[in-house]
């Protein structure tokens, strides 16, 4: 009897040991799997060497206002975020001077990926996309003439200009210098006032045959959107672009008259969400469609054909052509640089997007600086 009991006890112990052994083996396998995954992920990350991008940011920030932040997106995630903040004494003095002239407090805070900054002509890309949401819905045609919506421009002999010409700076309206244009806008109390000012501007050729980079075309397009919808441009942007893309820190100044071509304020992280949508052919990071693929294609077609005269283009643009609100550049890059130094870019060849936010006025060497950054990003993301 005792032998039988001993045998039963041994069987129970063996069974318990076996169960413990199996559990231990399972835990070891999981640990090995996790280790392998960590190693594999680390190997993938090591392939994206951003050390030269780090060096570029450090070397160029002193010439970009002393503060800059860069974020990069690739393969479904943000793969790089870095900032440099080292305002010189002279840059601090300039900031104080500008603040006094504009009646604001001097901004000396370090920049990060969520710091709001005026983005100037980076706004054009946002505004062109907003116009294309109306095209997608059939509420507007790119071939529509502006006189159909804005009789004041028809009376001034400008009614035959088309919507697509407004988006590509080929209205042939001779706009004043930017400083003068902005000064006039401050005196406007409504979008109708802005259009009345544009009606008095001279023509410098036939619509569609002259490229003059300015605020005029997108101001007209913005006025048309307000006429169609009965809503302000700012409201439309918030409803159709900012909210679907979760751009919670981006707006057009909350002023009586929006400046579609240059009035936006945004952050590196916010604007990157817009760029991801462009990269994904109109689909936001969360899978929501904001623009049709056809509209994305239309925006990226170079409208500067051989028969188009170039009346004015900013020297820092560096584009080989222009679509709707965006420059078409070498190497599959598309961009819309801002006057204050911010630089958004989508690369269709390498399937990545990046946003550089800075604030400075000296545009000497910007074009070459952007080209160098484009090359470094392409190399890092091969």
C-alpha cells in the first residue's frame, strides 16, 4: 500500500514539474522573441542615420534666426524630431524691434515641434487644398471664371480669369510688392474690400500666360469660397482641413479678413499632418479621406508651360515649376516655402514628408540650403 501511495505522489510531482517546465519554456521563448524583435527594430532604426541632418540643423540654425525645429515622417510614423535654440544677442535685439513695431511682446522662447509660428507662404498649400475640397464636391470647377462669383472683377475687366489660374499665380494681375499688399489688407474690413482693391490692379498680360507669385490669386479664390458657402474662409479651413487632420494649433489669424496666401499660424507637428495627407494621396494618418486622389494629382501638375512668361518668382523658391499652391521641384519634391523661413516638403519618390519651422527675414542662400536638406533627407531615408 505504501509503495502505491509513493508511486502516486511521484506521478503528481512529475506532472507538476512537467507543467512548471512547460511554463518556463514558454516564458523563455517569449523572452527570446521579444529580444529578437528589439534587435530587429533596432536594426531598422539604424538604417536611418540622421547624423548628417543633425549636423545640418546645428550648422544652419544660426542663419535661420537662431531657432529651428525639424520633424520628418516616413513609413507610417514620425522618424525624426529635433530642435536647435541659440538666439544670438543680435537676434534678440531684432526680435524686440519687430515686437515693438507690431505691438506685440518679444518671443524669446525655445522652439519645439508644438510651437506656433507664422508660416507665411506655407499657407498657400493649405488654402489650395481647401479650394480643392469644393472641387471634389462639385461645388466649384477649376475652369469656372471668377466673374461668375465676383461681379466687381468682371466690371474691372478681370472676370475671365479662371479658378485654376488663381491657384497657380497665372491670373496676369500685376500685384504690388508684398509690403504694400499687406498694408492695404490691414485697411480692409471684409473680403469684398480686398476684392475691390484687387479690381483696381493693372494687368500685365493674358491670364494663363504670365506667372507672378503673389497673394492675389488665392485671395480671389478665398473670396469665391466665402460666396459659395456663406461662411468665412477661417471657418471653412477649420471645418474642412484643420479639424479632419486634427491640426488643433493651426489657424488663419482670427482676423476680419483672412489672408489665404500667407496668414496662417501653425506648428511643425500640425503642418506635418497636412503633409502626410498629401503624401498619402488625400488620406489622413487616421485613414480619413480629406481630398480625392485626383485633386492631389491636379495640385501637383506643373502649370508653368513653355509659353508662360515669368514676371516674378521669389529667389528662394528653387522650383522647376508650380502647381496649385505648391512648387514642383527636383527629385520628386513638392514644397511651399514661407517668407519667414519655414519649409514644408513632400518627396513622392522616397515617400516621406518633413516640416522645418523657423522665423527669420534674410532669405540669402535659402534655396541652396533647402536643396542640401532635401539631399540629406533622401540619403537618410533610403
